[in-house]
C-alpha cells in the first residue's frame, strides 16, 4: 500500500507531492490530462511572496506589472502605480510553472501518472481506494487537489464551495502596453470583473483578456472584446475562450478520515479577486506537513487530521472572512455607487493609503483601511441594508 494518493496535478497536488516525497513518503499523483499545466485556464499573476514556498524560474516570467487602471461602469477611472521598491507583481507562464513543480516532485521521488482520470474514491477504516478506469490504487491517505471539481467532496460530505463563479479567458496578440486594466460594472461582468493583462511571449506583445462573472462568462467577454476601443487594441480575432468554474468561498470542511483537501478543491482563493495560486501552495504545504505527522503517528482518523483545519484557519481564516464580507458588500453596490467608489479611490489620500496597505495576497488591511475613510465607509455600509 502506498502512503498518499494525490488526485490532481496542479500547483497544490504537485507541491504537496514534492514535500511528502522529500519526507520519505511513497506518493503518487494522478492527473487526468496528458500534459501538466494544459489546458491553461489561469492568468498567472502572482507576487514575489510566492518564492517563500517555491522558486520562480526567470524564464517563465511573462511580464512584470507596476501599473493598473480600474475602470467603472461609466468609464470612471482610477490609476494605481506600485512603488518601484514595493511588492513585485509578476505574470508567470502557468503551464511552465506547473511543469517545474512536476519536475521537482518527480525528482524528489513522487510518481506522476498522466492521463489518469480518477473516477471513484472509497475511504474505509483501513485504507483509501481510488479508481482509475479498471485499476484500483490503495493508499493510507488521499489528498484532494483536483481544482474546481467537487464530486468527491460532495460524496464525502465535505460540501461545495459557498460561491462558484464562471470564468472565460483568451490570450491574443495585441498592441504593446505595460498597464493592467480592470473593468467593473453590472453590465460588464455581473458580480465580477474583466481583466486585461499584458504579457510578452516569444518577444510578441500579447494580452490575456478574461472575465469572472455570476453567469454567461463567454458572452460578457465577447461583448467586451467587441467594443471598438478594446477591439482596436487586439491584433487578432479573439479565439474561443477557455472557460472554467472559479471557487470564491470555502467548502464546509477540509478534511475527513484519511482525506485532506487543498487549493481550489477546498475553495481556497481570495474572495475579492479569485486569485488562488498562492493559497493553493500554502494549503498544500500545510496539508503535506499534517499528512507526514499523521503517517508517522499512524493516525489518519478525522480527529487527528482536523489539525489541518486549525492550521490554515490560523493563517487564512481572518483574511478569508474579511474578504468574503467585503465582496458581499461590493456586489450589492449599484453601478452609480461603484462609479463614486472609483472616483474616491483616485483621490490623493486614498492613493497614499493604498500604497501603504495593499498587499497582493493579503487584502484585509486594505479593506479595513478603506472602511476607515468616511465617504467610502458610508457608501459601502448602505449595502448592508440592500
Ligand atoms: C480564468 C482564471 C484566471 C486565474 N488567474 C489567476 C491569477 O492570475 N493568479 C492567481 O493566483 N490565481 C488565478 N486563478 C486561480 C488559480 O488558477 C487556481 O487557484 C489554481 O490553479 C489552483 O491550483 P490547484 O492545484 O488547487 O488546482 P488546479 O490548478 O485546477 O489543478 C487541479 C488539477 O486536478 C486535475 N483533476 C481534476 N479532477 C481530476 C480527477 N478526477 N482525476 C485526475 N485529475 C483531476 C485537473 O485536471 C487539474 O490539472 C485563476 C483562475 C481562473 C479560472
């Protein structure tokens, strides 16, 4: 019997595999696709803080971002420029990043099986059995790192993410720019936003244009790219977008007997933006540590594994609760108030507060500081009564 079977070869599954293998555990990663990192759904924006968990090879960096423009429903705009000595924000090639993680996991001794779609999971008092076609793989424990697919979580009674939105994204040749644009508004992307992120691929300037919304992501994206001022920036006809679900809230529970859940599979993304690479890696590292202890102690019962939930709550709990509460306020704002908010963000006072408190992976301080600005607070608190 092997020690840990991991379902899903994304960042969460691959980092956990490496850590478990480095600790001497027998570990196998089962990934449904034939190529790691493909198809790529993700934009790949991360901050340099990620290097605390994994190195970012220089050759997978597609752009370094320093300027952003937030555009409102009536084209109100607010520009934000990060201080040159501030936090470094990068766009990475997600497929190449995942390949790097896979190579590290395999070098550490993990087995990686591609084209291995897990279509069954059974957990008993003695073992976990996963099924890949006609084959059964028996392990002491299972890490669910299967991204935004929730069949096994439902089966095990772990629940679904409290919020699931729809995404669509394209990448096209485009006019060169250094600025990220974010567009918001109920008619632009209901309950979400649109992003335009510049990258340089093989020397060619390109744009990743994507959208997260409550519904009809591909339709809203098409409407956006058909706007004359947007179409002018694109140097090729937009292809059919990649679409995918994005969790923006946790599942009810992140562990069961012999099972722990990391990354998107547990709904670990930032409630504000849906960014999840860093939280996937962080929860994977915590999950691997708990599984290593559990295997050593011979304790794979739910009570022992509950320490995983305690540990991620310590790191992320407050952050996720504040972010989620803030999102609830934002989505209730009528477009008129969104425009007012964007104009408020553009004022000097708020700009300097943003510079002091904004951090890419941690939004709580920025949110709490915004709520200390009287005009912004009264605008947002009106949402409580909508
Ligand atoms: C459009 C879009 C843009 C995004 N942009 C950003 C961004 O810029 N920055 C950021 O931080 N985050 C971003 N995210 C979020 C980020 O992509 C995820 O948080 C991250 O990929 C989660 O990693 P993961 O390992 O948990 O899951 P995934 O990367 O989804 O990996 C899960 C893997 O499991 C496999 N799998 C699923 N079911 C099975 C099965 N039954 N058997 C075998 N294999 C299975 C899947 O094929 C997949 O390869 C974006 C998400 C979307 C949708």
